[in-house]
């Protein structure tokens, strides 16, 4: 398979002006992902796992290094230098990101939230409705909750909704930032099932997990991070 | 380059100064200035070399402290004020090849009426408080060349309904309306000629939270339905976070930082932006 993502010497530091501090978060991270792979990252909290993801998703601006992404629309592009408008396109169509926390849009119901993700891609209203329903059903979110505001949901429900919103787009590259952290066992299995399904469909994924058991038989490769450095790791 | 990457509006190096300038400040890149003010001759540099693009269907947020030149820049774009120098290109106007600031006042009026809509912080700026609401909208339709009263009435009702003004209050003057309703009438007026670009200047400032919410929801639904591009000026980061795809940060008349909204909020680079984000409740 050809490569989807190649990260070369990624370095990230935070300069906090009013504290006059310089924090080194990542040192020369290099990794690559082939199409259809599922790569896991594990490591202590604060070791920079999420920072890598956020650099790829351009929530953080990398200080140095290149992030080559093989886009369907643009070909090989460097995400670190891509124009903002192109990045928005990729976010809407190709790269999905599940964060640890649900970014709640105020006064938007669960169903709307998932629907919007589909509409963003330019699909029609009817298709979006069907897809949203299918996704909410799959995650066994209570039917009563579909038309409620997610602000009142429990942690697990929020997380399932969050994953549903990212997965409904069937992205080419999916970044999962601890998608199972606060889920009960049954929900974890649901997520796993869905990841397996996406894997079969050929989605390339990268995930942060603490749960080694969960990663077993799922990940093609596992990296571990320590103090902003990446090390190879095998289960 | 497809439509997705073609700007609706491209702004190049807008400058706006109040005063003649002197040896100390003229042509300087900010050295010798106290913030945006020349201590020698008193010239105020309200906008300095502002450049940006707005793309189709996009919401661009502009944040910055009071006095940073956000509103001045918006007024320049809407021809309320004349720029000292700079260029702006609107794709819907002569294919985006003409600098609109150099056009005649007649052409500028055309652009204002057909290609842009503006919503001010203060409804007094765009609404005639003693006219009926529907009359206010008709005014904009007339200036765009409509003469058929029946058609204007239908369009006016349609617009006011769209912004949730009840039918039985359409003939009432905006002075009797609450702040939120006045803002909604303004939005209806700005939308009356289906402009591709909407300028929103502090539209929610001074409204109570629930009314703010209803105005924001309206803006969001308009953007989704009509796919209009918008520039939203606000000093409320919450508004920007909710609405904007990309954000510019202004300080002392200059754009100091720009990026994707979540990047500006989570990884601000400039000292001022970091202070701003840290002030967020």
C-alpha cells in the first residue's frame, strides 16, 4: 500500500510570552502510515501524544518539520504549510479527529450535530438525515436523547456522539485521541467493532490508547512516546 | 483552482490614517509610533497594511481590543469611510479584477446595494427608527432599483419572516422593538438583495445572553441555508469560536495573527493573542 501520512522531524514548542517560558513538547518525531493501517500510540500523560495529533490536524502550528499527507484532492501536501482554506477542505472531507472532549455547539441537538457533519461535505438533506440516524443507532444512543442538547449528556454518551460525528464522514484518515477513555466495557466493544468495520473499509487510522488490551489484535503497529520522543514498541 | 479556493473578497494592504503624518511617522513601519498614534504630530494610524481573503461560504472572524481598528476596517470596506490607500477586489464585481476603492461613487453605491450587506452594532446606523420595519427593507430594495410595490411587499415579508419577526408587527417602527429584534430587522435589511457577502460589526454586543443566542442562531442558519460569506467582528471570543472558520487578530491597526479558529484559540502565537485567550472565561 502506498503511504498516506509521512511525518518527518516534527518539532513543536510552546512559547508563553507572559510567563517568558519556552516549553519543548515534541522532538524530531518521524513516523509513517500506509493506507489501511491502524497505528496506536501509547505513553504517559504529558508525553506529547495529543500534541502530535493536533499538529497533524493543524490545531497546533508545528515549529519545525514536515507532515506529508497524500490527499485525494491535492495529492501529496505538507500539512504544516498548507493554506488554511485547503486545510478546512481536508478537515471537512478527508481527515477526521475525535478529541477527548466533545466540542459542544450550543443549542444544537445530537441529531443535528451528526447531520451537520454530513451536510458539511455537501450531501443532501435526506442523505444526511439517514446517515445521522444510522450512526446514532449504531452507537445505541437512547432514542430519547437524539433530539436533546448534548450539554446534558453523561460522559459516555458525549463521547459516543463525538465518535459518531467523526466517523459518519467516513474520513480517509481518522485520528482518535483516547476514544475509549471514559467508556464502559460494552461501549468500548461498540467502538472496537466500528473501528474494525472502518478498517475493513480501508480507513487509515491512528489512535491514542492507554488500554493495551484494547489495542491488541487491532493495531498493525504501536509506538510509544516518552518526553516528546517517539519509540518503537511491540506488544 | 476551484470555487472552494477562489476568494469572494480579497483585501490588499488597506491603510487608513487620520492626519497628515510627519517626518517621524510617515512611511515608518511602526517605529516611532505609540501604539498606533504618532506622539509628534498626533496622526492616528487606524489600519496599517491589512490584507486578507474571504472565501465562498466562509465565516471570517476578526477579534481585537477596542481601538484596534476592526470597525474602521469594516467601515472602509462598506465605503462608509474612504481608505487612505489599499485595494479590494470583489469576485462578483467585474470578475474581481477591479479595485473597488478606485470606482466612482455611483459604482460604490451599486456594490453596497447589491453585493454587500452590513449589520452595525448600533441599529440606528442602518435603520430609520420612525419608518415601519418593512419600509426599512423596501428602502434598500428601492435603492437597488426595485419599483414594484407588490413585489417589494412580498420580499419584505419573506425576509422579516426569515428573521422571525411576526407578521403582525411588520408595519411597526423599529423604535418600538427590543434590541434583539432591531438587530434581526437589520439582518433582514442587509440580506434584502441577496448579497454574496455580509459584514457583521459587533452584532451581539450589548444584548442579553438569550437574545444574543437567538441572533447567533439566526446568523448560523442564514449562513447554512444561503451559503453567504461573512466577516464577523467581535471582541467576544465565544462568538468567534461558535461561528468563524478562520480568525484574524488585530492589534493597534495591524493584523498580528491569523489562522484556523481552533488554532488561534488553542495555540496562539503572539503575546497579545495569548493574553486574550487566557482572559476567556
